[in-house]
C-alpha cells in the first residue's frame, strides 16, 4: 500500500512538471508571436511614414518595375548588355540617391517628392493616403497609393558635359571619345574674360548622354598621363595644368611687379559703398585698374553714373574700416594672367548699429599696357 501511494505521488508530480513545461512552452510561443507582432508593427509604422515610404518605393523596385528597356537609345560608350530597367533599379538603390520634398507640387492630401542622383533630378513621385488603420490600438498607419510618377531620363540615367584642353584625350568606359560628340572648341570654360586679351590653351567640350550605369571616365594629358578631376552638377572641367599657389608671398615671384591686390579689393569695396575718393564716387581712381570699354569697366561706369548708387544707406566707416583681410589661393594661367581669392570685412555704423559688409571674391587679372588690370570677379559662396 505504501509503495502504491509513492507511485501515485510520483505520477502526480511528473504530470505537474509536464504541464508546467507545456504551459511554459505555450507562453514562450505566445510571447514570441506577440513580440514579432510588435516588431512588425513598429517596422510597418516606420516604413509608412510619408518620407520613409518614398525611399521604400524607390529601393523596393516599385518605381522601376514599369521602366522599358527602350526608354532611350543607349550610348555607344556604354558597357555591353546594358539593361535600362536594371540600371534604374540600381540607380534607385544607390547611396547617391537623395530625396527632397517638393512643396510646390504638394497639396493638403498629396505629398510630392523629388528624387536626385547626387544633384541631378531624376524623378518626381506624388502619393496620397487611401486608407488608415490601427495596430496595437495606438499606431495609426497609412496605406499609400501613387498618384503620379515622373522620370527625367531624356538624356539617359547618366549624362555629362566634359571640357578638357584641346590636346587632351577623353575615355568613357575605356572607349576613346570621338570628335563626333564634341559640342564646342574654344576658350577654357570660366576664363572667357581673360582670353579676350591673352591666349590660354583652348579647350574642347563633349556631351556624353544616354549612359545606363555610372561610367568610368578617364582623361589623359598630352603625355598620356591620367589627370584628376571633379564632377559638379554633372560637369567636368579640366584646365591645362595651371600653377596653383596658396600664399601671396609665394605668388609674388610669378607677378611682374609689386601689384597690391588687397588695395584694389579695398578700393572696390569702398566704391560700392560710395566711400572711395575721386570724381564720380571714386570711379576716376578705380578706372586705373580697368581696361577701357571692358566688361568690368562698363559695370563700374554704370554704377558710378547710375541712380542706384545714390540710394546707398547713410553710414560711417569704423577705424580701421577693414579687418580679417587676406589674399590667397592664386592660380597662375601664364606670365600675363592670374587670379586669386580676396577676403575682407568692411566695418560700418548704420543707424547707430555695427554692420559688417563682407567681400569674398575670386579676382581675375591680366598684364595690360604696363600694369595689371582687373577683367572679372566671381563671388565665392561660403
């Protein structure tokens, strides 16, 4: 009898343990299901936030699924067996993809976004919510639908305007670019004001369109040596090995006299604020730095003789008027032409308050009629 009681007690204990184990397993499974549900709900919620959903559309292939392989004629410089639809998929998944809201095309219920490959606009996508539902009783999730999707692939997925010196060679995907794709030949881009007066190695410009994949671009100089370059706004400009010098002291040996660039920069700044001495608000003094009837001469003349200069705010210059001045980053184009970066801060009192007028420009000079003359200025955006 005692043995029977012990056996029954053991059986009850064993059954309890089995039940406990089974219960624990059920709880683990239910907890896992709940955690997976919570995780999936959070992922779905994050993905369907409007900004994130646009990125999801691009990277998931939804925006590229209807792209035809005959969307544009593929460039002869493209790699073999290129697929436009596959190229678009790769483009949308690229690290270079940028997404920005298009406020102009957005409305109260339609959200428009522009997609860029670096700085090139490639698509505009508009979506709106067709339904809302809740998960976990607290998360409201939108179901989106595409209202409109526009692509800007008229020149291919990748296109470039490339300017190089006349005696250089251009290769795209190891193919020598032919003169058939040359759009122009002439002065170096950006130096047109200089080349009105001095000769600088001319350049040639190519337009390469209808590429499917980001290409390998190689530029060789006259000695067959590969040249470095930068791509900006789908443009590449390579100039003929100009001498670049950081400081004024180092640049002095390339200049033909002790020309004071900073004095010119100060005088130009004073001229614009009507503080330069001399007739016609200082034009008579400033014109000694200019070539008669040149672009800069005409611009200064119109300012000095126009009505706008009379509306300059009343002010007084501080003492000293200029601080934080520098002249640096010289580019020597040849023995008769150079440019440099000038920076200064002009301190004025306007209506009883300090006002700092900053000048930060690249100045272009040529040696003309016995001295250096200013032929162009380009503002530098800080």
